[in-house]
C-alpha cells in the first residue's frame, strides 16, 4: 500500500470529477445557491464561467428580515447574474 492512500483502493484520473464539471452537468437543472451571509437563491442554472459567476433563470431569493427574523421570499424573475465571489455553496438538483 502506498502512503496517504487507503489500502485496497487505487485512485485514478478516471474516478475524479473537477468542480466545474459538476456545475456543467447541472446546466438546465434546478439549483439551490447559498450566498455568503444569510441569503439563499433557487432557480434554474443557465450558465457559469471559470470564476463561478452564474446565470440563473426563474430566480427566487430567500433572506431573513433582520427585524422580525422571518424568512422573506422575493421572486427576482427573468435571468439574473450572480457574482461568484458571493457564492458559498451550490447544490444541484
């Protein structure tokens, strides 16, 4: 067994998937995006670039009202562009 590898397992490039490949597979599918802070956005992923700036269609934003603590749902409509610097987590499906 080689150091730093689980015994009985051989890791190869064929088993690996790059992050951008995973996002590419999600194009045209619903996606849930957790932004830095307390905002979450759902919609249909239409595209992205190497900086993970993403284009979302039929976007809905969920945020917390700081005064009441209640979740506020806002339909953003149409296509929107999200800056990849503000994306914390993307959940396809």
